[in-house]
C-alpha cells in the first residue's frame, strides 16, 4: 500500500515507537506478532464471526434521500452507529481482545475520551471474562456520565485521570503509566490510530472493515465501488482511517477529514490539530500535535470529548503532509446544528463527533451525480445532555 | 573525554547522583541547588527539564514538572540559568527530560547548546535505542554529549549488550519496571536481576535508579552497581521550607 506503514514503522516522516525502555518488551512482542496473528485463518474466522453475530456487521450503507436532495448529490451514511455499543470503536476492541488472548494476557487496560472506546473495551472484556481497567479524564467522566455507568455495569473499573487537562490525553498518560508498571500480564487496548508502532497500523487494520464493506455496498447500490468523496471526523482518527483505508490507493476518491475547531480555530479553544499543530512526538509516535514553542503539549478543547485530543495519528499526519486527504475543521456550534439537522431530516441522532463530519457538507459543493459517503461513527445517546442544554429542549 | 568519564575512571563505588526538576520550586534555582549538592557530597547530578506529559513519572515528579512549567521554566530559560553552571559547579551534569521539547528546540541545536554550557550527558526516556541510532546518534556523538540508556528487569541480554555498545559513560538500571517515585523492596527477583547484570561484566559502569530513597536502598543498590540515583525523595525535600539548608543533611543521610 502506497500510504501504508513501512517496515520501520513509519508513514513518511511520521510514526515510529518513541517509548520508554519499560514499554519495549510489550511493544516489541506486538510488533513481532501482530501481522501473523491477524493473518492467521483461525483468528480471521473468530474476528469475522464476532463482527457478524455479536457486533451486527455489516453495518448498513444508507442512501440518505432527504440529505441527498438538500446537498445536491447522492449522500450515503455508513452506519457505524448501529454497531453493538453504538460506535465504530467495537471493531478495534474485538480485534485487540482476540489478539490479547492469543498473547496470553490476563488483564486489559484502555483510555477513553467520550467513553465509546471504554464501553467497547469493557464490553469485549465482559465477553471474554478478562479484567478491565479504563482510564478516563475527570472532566470527560462528568460530561459523558452515562458511558461511565455503562462501563461499570459491564464490570470494568473506571479510574479518573486527574492530571493536566483531565481529558483524553491525560487518560492516555495514565494508561501508559499503568502499562509500565504491569509489563508482563497486561495488554493495552489503544482506541485510536495513535501510539507507538504497531498500534496505528493495527488499529487501522481492525477498522478497515468499514471501507471494505462500503466498497461492496457502493458497488451493489450504485454500480461503482468508488465514490467521489469520503468524509469522516478526526480526533485521533480511527473511524476516519477505517473509512479511508481501502480508498487510499484510489487517488480519484477525495478524502475529507474533519477536525474539531471548538470555539473557532484561532479562539485558543480548539482541537484543530493540522491547523494549529507542528511536528513532534506524542504518546509514542512522531506526528503533528498542538504544542507551545517550547514543546509543551497544548490542552485542546472541543465540545466533543472524542475529538478533544491534541494530536492525530501518524498516518493522518502523513496523508495531510502529502495532500492525500483534505483536513478541515468545524466549530462546536456548526456541529451541534448539524446534529439537530440530521436528527430532524433523517431521524438519526448522531454523536457530536459524527456531527462534525455532517457539518462539513454545508461547506462543500457537489455535482448531482457525485456519490458521497460519510462515516456515521457513533450514535448520539451519550450526548443528549449536551444537545438538550444547547438547544434548550 | 567528558566529566562523566573522568568521574567513573577515578571513582568506582558508591557514586551518588541526585535528580531534581529545573524550575521547581522556583525559577533561577538550578545552579544554586547544583552547587549545594556538590558541596554536600553528591557525585553527579540529573537536572530534569519539565514536560507537560511525563508518562514515565509518578505523582511527585509530575507535580514538580507542572509547578515548574507554571513558574515559566522552558529549555531557553534553563539554558539561560546554566550560563552560571561551570563557574560554580564542577561535578558532571546530565539533563533529563522527554523528547518533544528537544525536537522543538532542534535536536542538533540542543546538543550543541547543552555542551557549550557544560552539560555532559542526557537521559531521554522516550527516545529508545532504535530511533536514537537510526536518526539522531550523530548529533550526540559529534558534540561529545553522552546519551544514557535505560535497562529494566525485562530487557533481554542481547539488547543489554547492544545498549552497552552504544553507551559511552554509564547505563541506567531501573530497579523495576515502574514509574518514578515507587518504593523499593529488595526482593529475590530484583536481586537476581542485579546479579545477572553484574555477571554480564558490561564495559560501561551501571547506576541504579527508581525507588532509591534512603541509606538502606542506596547501600543495597551500590552492592550491585557503581552507584545509585535518588530522585523523587529529593524533589519532595524541595517542597519544604529552607530546603537549601537541609541539603547537606539529606545527602549525609543517604550516604550514611
């Protein structure tokens, strides 16, 4: 794959494994084994079976007729919100728990922002009967309270990350610290295409089922497996990478990644990494991150907990730098309005993360014959409080 | 040959190194603390430059880093303070911190500036051997700035041999796989690990760190290595009133 990872763990200038020695044995074990395990027939059969019969895949590709009329193109929703647990995060969680089992791990840790990845991880740990500890920023625990309760009900321990900005990056720090202290029996299920190599590639492969299905579904529905546009929101970037994966080498397909502008890209309260960031090292990989001139990580802001991250995965940094994908940004207000519009025109309440991708439609012009796919990465149940407060329902 | 090599050539046992975070508890204290530590009998020092996301550190050093950043500590500020260093301090000095601030400063520029100011080596926990060797080693070698690698109980013998080859002053042995600031019980498995390393007869001296906090743990470490590093325990002292006056007694209590 032209845009895939090379044998040294890099995507162009980005990637690698910038980890303390304490994490080396764990990450090296993964590096040596992940491709063999993922390509093993027994693994594939178990993964596919769980995706089909437990997650409910394939997720529908829905031709959104009223949206198509409004935006003057054929708009398709890839319905990851209909997955078990309500978002795309379950795809990766299933893949990694099966991998962890084959590596003989007895304990799972995870970080979570919006709680979607934490819920997905707690779910697969319950399914496999494995101990689960989820780290979540204190602020995120407050704004995504229903997901905290869901994780607890599923038997996971939720530990608050109370350092720094008390959001996703700090939860990731705490999970890494836990892993340093538990180097033998614990597997860390990273929820996005971030972290040291091989995580970005591993998570992208597990999420690539999204674009694999989309191609088949487009062929059935339109007679052509390639659309003109593919859109997805980007925090760390896992749903976007899954949505882009099998289209990367089809250079005519325009890929659009939507970041969270928060209160505006230049407001000082934003998470629009490609607009505000520089190259550096965050959470184990060389990538683009928001930072001060002294190299301190800037605390990001977005109303959406899942996009509130100061970096992007290294493959996204590469796609941005070589212009394979276009990176745009959407404000809190634009996203919430788009969430309302989608609810009232298509009967689908999207996660606020997803609403960022939907809002991007307002800024684009299409030809009537264009086929446009948007990844509906998650459902909005967890965000009802935020929507209710914003719209005064 | 830099000051570290000179030190290790002349003193082989019971070397005591102290870690502290620059900018904590206040700006413009880095050289004062270094001078006091040298007078009190520390053999070499590790000066931490703070980072917003110190994943290898426990609560004590996390807190000192946060406070130092709030005080306005940056690499530029630290280098400004270190202009006084070699007028007042003669023991070896290492800088310790995470890689991203160095990337922003410019790796080559960082190495040059550090050596100009009299810094002898660096410890960058999140710059592992492979990435160092593939992309950055020349900047360190050309400037005669030692890069110190960490070894944990889980590090394989093959990898330790490779680290020994790439090192040119000392190897930092972690007492266990943990973040900083933990307490150390000398269990059989840790003792076996120390013995295993000692039996490898590495060409570089070894210094043990993480979990060394008092005379007992210092002595235990020195039985298997050339010396040991005290970090979090000293950083806690810096939070106390009149910490400068308490430095001699602290060093004495560790050395015994």
